[in-house]
């Protein structure tokens, strides 16, 4: 599984300040690999994307693309839709 | 309310509540109503055949109605006294609010970001309380909850509907977010939310951003005791990284000039409607086009001179309290500021003449 994350928005609204990450899950340590597979499973991302975004002033927007055997899936998630544990995972990646 | 509940039992296409009304309900309704409105909005947005209708319905109403929101908070709150600050340490994780490190009345923690957040929250509270008679962000004395050290290398600060959160920056693009105009900006989002709200996209979203910049800048000017011509009118001065060629994030005096850097590019803010940026990024350019109303406020202050947080701040604050149009355009807002200026001075006063001139100079006729 390959995970690509591109963020934009935030207080500054500066695209260049935004996070961009691409990782191959198979290159990660075993424990991290499992956490990533669970968090970025496409059905899970689709569930998050359907959550309401209650207050988005100055929040980031994440474009997440997951490539796996079944194909490529892309999702746009507001920061407020993403659980804190998953945001911590993104910060660790 | 019954209307919405009734709608929820039918296919959304048969629901006659227009999307703009759902957006207002999602913003202003109680928890149950807001949830219902958001669900209906989500369903509506999925219906491709309805996109044209959605676009048409996104237009602001021609004649905003007056009502409960117009009547609230224009008079000073009763029992207005002291802030109730609660500063937390996020410990570089995303969960909010984190560990409580300083409550109201506690001495300094020795954690620089926490102590800055505490002091600045007091200054912003003081601006709204002493100058505009507002008791905290909701007008009813709500606690001022803030989290510092939010996430790791996080290049952002935000208001999440109930509290403020500040990252440390990554040390390259941003070095901090603990600066008074930034803190005032985030807290002003709370004031805007509790004043009837402005939907966070396109022109109403840019107004939301601009009003947050205005009160962030006023908090800073008041704390420094600066008159209009002494202030730098920068938002986020000194928060950019050490290698970035820029003074601040935005300039209200000269939008488009806050930074010019190889990595960040040129500050994209326009100061005139002729240069309004049409984009789907950034919620429709809310952090870009806010330069236009920002500059109108600066011009109004510059024409009058003196202390910007006094009459100009009171005009903007009163306009916010009486707006009652979460989808307001720049033109609607300009009209609202004129109504507020007339109420606070008089029709034909020099202040109203200067206000009209300020809006005209940025390309908005009132």
C-alpha cells in the first residue's frame, strides 16, 4: 500500500507551507505498518469523509490517495473529520 | 424544526428547504438541528442533477431579514467582569484540549507558549469587554480554552468551535503562532460564530477572515497603545521562519506585500475588487480576498486618525452584531458598516463620508 498525503489551507493559506508526504507501507516497521493499514483502509477513509465538518475556520484540508492491489482511491478530508490518533499517525509518517 | 424532521423522512430531492437555508441552520441551529441540516446538505450535494439548483440557491438573499440575531449583543453585557482562561499543553499530539497547565489567576508556568497564550487571551478579552461591552467570545462569559504545542511541527492555528489551538510551526516556514494579532484573529472567529456566523466560503468566508484580522490587529494596537499612523497593520508579524523573506502573513495597509519569497511566492492578497481572485482552493480564496475588506477598514481608520479600536472598531463590531446574513457579500457587509456608522454618529457625518470613500477606493460602492 502506498499512501500519499497533500494538505492545504490553514490560518496562513500558504500552499508551500503545507504538508506533503508519500510512504510505502511495506517499508515501515511492523507495528507502524499495521497502524497505517488500519487507519488508511479505503472503506475507513470513505466513512471519515462522510462525517459532517462542524467548524472549519482556519482548518487544513487533506487530499489522501491510497494505492493498493485493488486500485487507487482518493479522498478529501477536512482536518476536523480526522480522528486525533490518525492525525498523530500522519505527523509521525 | 418540525419542518426539518419531516424532511428527513423523505428523499432529499423532495425536500424544499434550499441549501443556503440548510447552511444557515447548520451554523446557527442547536446540536440536533445542525446535525439534521448537515445530513441533508450532504445528501443534496451528492445529487449531481441538483448542482444547478445548488448554485442558484447559493446566492445571498436580497433583503436580509431582521430577527433575534439583530437584537443581541449590541448593548453591553451585564455582570461583565473577568476572563476565565484555561491554557492546555497539547504535548505535540492532536487530541484536544490536552493537559491543563494554567487556569485563571495562576502564576506563569515557565512554558513560554502557554504564558503568551494566557496573557494574549486576557488582552483580547479586555478589548471586547472594555471597548464593546462583550462578555467573552459568546457574550455570556464562556471560558477561554486554548491549547499550545498542538501536534508536531504543525504550521497552523485555529478555532474549532469551542477552543483555540496553536501549533509551534516547523521552524522553517513558520517559527510560532503565539503572537497577539494571530491569537486575536482566532478568538475573533469565536466572536463571529456566536454573532450569527458567516459561512466559511467565498465572499462570506473572506469576510469571516477579514473581520478576524480586524479584531486581531485592533487587539495588538490597543495593547501597544498605537494610533492609526503608528501601527504597522500587519497580521502575524514575526511568525514566518528565519529564512523566509517576509515581514508577516498579511498586511492590511498594503495587501499583497507581506512577503515575497522563493519558497512561498508572492503574498496573493488583492486590495481592490478588480483583482478579486476566483478560485476553488482555500474555501474559495477566503484567506486571499479578505485583503479587500481588510484594506477598506485600514483606509477608514487612516482617514479618521486616532485610535482604530475606538470608533472604527465600534462600527465594525456593531455591524457584525446586526448583520443577520451568514452568506453576506462584500457589498452587503459594506452596507452594514454604513448602517452601523450612521447609528453611532449620524447620517451625513464626516465619519460616514470617510467610510463611503474607503469602500469606494477598494471598488465597492455604497
